[in-house]
């Protein structure tokens, strides 16, 4: 199949057939409330019983907080905006231009996919 990718996430007994469903710049607010951006690539499996894979890429020109410090916020926004099933596989990609040395890929594990309302942070106020 043209455009099909085979992706194997450890541990695996064989490759899973997946396709690139979306590739876009995702805006988010970092932990301090500043605007930030990252690139998001969503791979969906051919078999609906397999988990989707999201690759979140740190942009070299991102003026906001890092994808690592905002992983939960970014993941919640991506899951909600793309109506993705959970659990899913989340990978942080740091290209060489952002690390200064070599590119890295990090598998991120979330303890829960439950959406919870957080309390206001320090002097922060909520509008009803």
C-alpha cells in the first residue's frame, strides 16, 4: 500500500501497519501560561485494536516551554482535538537543531488518561 508505514514499538512480535493521519503545528500554553508550539504527527493503525502513535516534536523556534514540561497539556489537547482513543503511544522527538548534539526520541508513559480539573496555581484566578 502506497504511503503505508510499518512501525514497531518495543516490545513487539512484528511490525504494525500504520498510516500518517495528521501532521500539523499544535499551539499550546506552557506551564507558565505562555504561548508555545510543537509539531504533532499522528499515526493510526490499520487494526482498530492497536494503539495510535503520536510523535510530538520540539520546534527549534518554539518561544514557549518545552514539550517535556508540557507533555500532559499537549497530550490532552491533541487527544481532544483529534478524538483519539486512549491509551495511546506518545513519543517526544527532539531534533538535532533543538538539542545541539544529536536527535533523541523518548517514549512517554502517562499514569492516567483521566481528565481532571486542576486547582488555580498560586495567584491565578479562574473565570466562570
